[in-house]
């Protein structure tokens, strides 16, 4: 990574009112950076705040506090007008490809929409749409079809084509493959890998399991109940995980590396993800952690950097169960 990162997120917080006078701490103090052309995987269980983080970073949601710096510019409270240029350079592929595509618009119109909104639709726009369809492995005939006339994998490709329309520098991918079956999943991941090589895009790649981001990501951030508990290179996270939560997530990933086979035991997390309204005191993972002590209830472990591999645990060196 050279120079200023494309994206710098500092202590970002997004709280929601729950409708009954309480506060949902969906994102509760998240920091990370993303370099040009870099792919960062963001992984954690359902409900841990991944989509909220994604939507806040791209400013579809107003941050509660913290800072978002994109290409050196603070966009935390950027106005609608100021966000126009942000929307060209940073785009998002939404988690649910069906809900995020207007059912009454044809694929070609959906892909062209960002160009029209930004006022860059010119004659020759149809050619750009054809080019984008081709980029994502569809063809020009698909332009006249409606979303319901596509398979889920194809719909995801349309979402990706739309996100690429304005030549972004950063693409946020919110669980782009979770709704797909295994073979289509591999196709979309290969497509995303190819785009990154060809166009030099940076990715914030969201997934709920560590298997999905293994191929595509240079670095991984593990999120648990609104906070990041461990970050590191792909090597760090898959070979030397130090946070018990990462170890638990990793234990459910099929082992393909012969060197690791037999060394890893399946860790079953007991109990549900605690509530984001009333999170446990101290370490938020302690209620499900086999290493937890009284210390973990009394004090919140900070994300401490150990040789470029930060982990928010008081006992990162102890062996897993
Ligand atoms: N608009 C909202 N109002 C109130 N609470 C919300 C809102 N959006 C999200 N939440 C809550 O914030 C928390 C995080 O939700 P979010 O959708 O970000 O999780 P996620 O990690 O993306 O989960 P999944 O993997 O299921 O997509 C959840 O407790 C959710 O109920
Ligand atoms: Mg989500």
C-alpha cells in the first residue's frame, strides 16, 4: 500500500433507535483503512453490523459519530451535492440482488441509471451498457429483460454491472455470493477477481463466513457485534488467528491446506449473538468464549497491534479448546 489510503474509517459509530426508547448499537467504533486496489474482507455473523457499516461508509446512512475519509476528503457529513462525486468513485452491490433491482425496469435501464443520475448519459450510452453487460458475462440481448427473467446469479451480475457503470475506484460488495449456490458462487468470485486485476478496483468485500473471502481478499477484518475484533493479512487470519471468535469462525471453514489438517478442531459457538441493544460489559464475545475470565467482564480489550496483526483479546496466545 502506498501513500494515502483510498478509504480511512475512524471510530465510526452508527446507532439506531429501536422504536421502544432503546438504542441499537449496530456499529460501535469501527476503524480500518483500505489502500488503492486492495481487497479487504469484512466477516462476521448475521446481525453483527456489516450492512450498516457498508451503508454508513457510502453515506446512505448518516453516521452517529466518527470519521470517513475517502480519497483524502472528509465525507462524514458531506452534503447531497458533495456526495455526487463520491457516488461516482465509490459504489455498492447490495446484499439482496432481487430487492435492489427495480422490478419494473429493464436490465439495460437499471445499468444506465447511474449514468443518467450523474448526467453523464450521452449518445453512445447504449454501447456503454453493452460493454458493461459483456464485462459481467452477460450479453446485449439481456438488456431488454426484466429482473424476474434472470437467475439469482445473473441478477447479481446486473447489480455488479450497475455498480461499475461510473468507473468507481472502490466497490463495496455486501455478501455478493451468499445467496448463490456453490458453482455460481465460484463464477461470481472469479468475475470479481478478474475485475480487480483488469480495472484495479479496491474492494470492501462483506461475507458472513471466512470461506467466502479467502480467494479474493488481501486482508481480513473480523467483526463481532458492532466492533472489529481482529484484522490481519490473509495469512495472519487463516494461519495464525489469535481472537477466539476468529478461531471459531475459522473452525467451520473446510480445511484445504494439508499442513493445517488435523491441527484444527471444530469449535461450536454456543448461544446466540448477544443483543446489540444491551451488549455484554467488557468484551462482547465473553458470554460465548471458552477463555473468558472476570477480567473480560470488567474491562474492554482494545484492538492491540501485535506485529501488524491487531486483536482485541486479553488472552490471544492461549491455545483454543
Ligand atoms: N434501520 C434500522 N433500524 C433499527 N435497527 C437496525 C436498522 N438496520 C439494522 N438494524 C439492526 O442493526 C444490527 C445490524 O444489522 P445489519 O443489517 O447491519 O447486520 P449484518 O451484519 O449485515 O447482518 P446479515 O449478515 O444478516 O446481513 C441488527 O441488530 C439490526 O437489527
Ligand atoms: Mg447484511
